């Protein structure tokens, strides 16, 4: 299938120098970092697709808004402008800013999760999973079975299996402090959740008396997918769709570093008065006063503008078009990816590309290393390094269904020529894929080990 690359919906007014260091220098950088691309110096990376979190390019309007930043400790004008934007778009009764999404998750988990309790979702991503586990909780993924089949073209592979959710809610009644839904589903390929599924999940939670929170990091991309793919929404604006999504929930956590297109910031929103007071007390302890939440006034201003820019439908068409283009080009050369193309990144099936490397030898990590070694391109492992864990009851190691390499595309940063270079780099890795070896841990912490682990080649 031919995918047309849409023109960038912006003009470039400022540039940042990047360089491709020599191959022998890349090899030395890998060894110095313990073969963990999180531990590399960014200046040694040519094209950086490690994450789309906080790595986007802010607009002229956002930079102008930064100059309005009111740095008053309490009740700043910048907070009031952000409050107006959050109420307009999301519609929740209460909100507080945080320094990023994991801070919102930490505050929520600290107030609600007790040891031995369960938190269901379609698929928890890394920091959500870790914040629940850090409190002794058990994050539980109930995504539909189609999500485990990379080639399945289901348009909403982020959906939760409603039958499994209802059974789980009945089985664990009284043991679930809140339930979640991640939109789009980051761990499962940036795949969207349908409005129909959100409605069914919301109804199931409410029938069970379980508060429902949305992980809203990429809510605008999810809303645009609904507009494109779900019957009855083609004529609705992305903002209208987003408002309907959040009307189904009791609250949300959000990393503003994604769909609000800022370098730092997060949100925690909800409707419950008593819970809001408890969360606010926890925020004061961990983040700062509730009207700044660990951020400067200028950051609040940038978020208030970026929330609206992230809803722009011409921008979203271009944004999702980039992902579709890179997906199609990789598929043309035989690289298997999760289908259909997701929102914020391309998810390469590393297990299929390196079938001779078992999960316990980290095939997706091996592919990440080879992509950098070949062309200075930095991606991230979404597989057994990030998500394998011992079963809390049996101690048996559990591995994720898929071993994936994610190429997260920063917003408004790279052009078509950069994406074409990535495809050429993959083609070169493919030629020698059969000879690629796996890795073992030289060091790994208990939680979020992918951030700081060090590896040794086997």
C-alpha cells in the first residue's frame, strides 16, 4: 500500500545541529553505556526515537506564551489560564498540575493502592505499572486478544476485553481501588480505543462501583483515530470527541509531554471532592503548591497553548501520517510491524526479525543496539527488559506476548528524509540479522529496570 507523505504543517524557524558520529565511535558509545541506549549521550545520537515524551518542538505561540509566565508561588495568572483550558477540553471538576505524568500516577497510587490490591487496564505502560507495584499492587492487563497478533488489522486494538473485565471485577470485588484505560495503548503499539469500548468499560466499572481513570497521554491522537475509524464520529471535531471520552471517566492522569507538545508537565484531574483533597495534600508533600505542582509559571503557559495545538486536525493528520508512512516503508522491505499503524510510533516485531534470540536474551534490546550501531538511530525496547516480571504468587518469570522495538516520533521534529534514512538503516541490519546475538543483565534494578540497566553481549 502506498502512503502519501503529507507536507509538514509548519515552517522551520530554528534548527538544532545533529551529527552522525563514525561507526567506531558509535561502538565505543555503546560499550560505555552498557548497551543501554537510555544511558547514551544524546549528542552521540543521529536520529533520536527513544521517546516522544517531552521531545517535541514547541510552536512560536508556545514560546510567546512562555514570556507571560507568572512565577507567583500561589494563585498565578498562568495557573488560571491553564485551569480554563483544562476545564474547557476535559470537563472534570478538579485538576492539579504535576511535573510530569508519572508524578500524577504516583500521587494517585499513593492515596489509593494498598498491598495486594489490583488495578485493571487495557495495558499499563511502564511508569503506571511501576507506581502500582511500588505500593504492593498488581497491575492487570485485560486488552483484547487481537492486540497480541501483530498482523491483525483490527482498527481499535487498544480496546479492553469487556467480558474479561466484568469477570475480573466480580472475582476481585473489594480488591480494586480504581480501574484504568490507556489511550492510545502505548505498550500495545500506540493502538487506539474506540468510543464504543470506552462506554462499555465505563459502564462495567460503574456497575462494580470502581472509579475509572483514563491515562490520557495521547488522548488527542486517540480521538482523531475515533474520528477516522468509528461510525458516527466523522463529522464531530476532535475536541468534541475528546470531551465525550472524558465524560465517561471519573478522572485522568496525563503526561503533557505528549499531546500537549511541551518539554515538561503533567495533569491529574477528577470529580470526587474528598479524593481531590487527599490527592492535593499528597501533591503538596511531593510536588509543591497545588497551583504550580512542580512546574514554573512559564511551563503552565506552554501547556495551556499546547493542549489546543495538539487538537488541531491538520496537525493530527500530518502527525499520524508520519507514522503510517514509516510503517508502510518498513513493511515494503520486509520488516514486520504492528498493524495497523499506531499513533505516536512504529512498533517493530523484533521477535520476528530475530527469531533465534529467546525472550530471556532480550531480542528487542539486541535490535535496538544494532539499529544504533548501524546508523546512529536510537529506539527503545518494549519487551522483556521493560515488562518481564516474576509472578508475585509463584515466582515464575512472566514474559510479555510480544518483543517490540518502538520508534517513537517526536512531534514537529523530523522530516521525510529522516524517516527514509531509518528505513535504509533497517535494511542494512536485516542483511546480517541472523548473526545478531542476545544480551544478559550486568545490572538491573527491581522496578523500571530499562532506564538504568546495563547489559553484556552473549
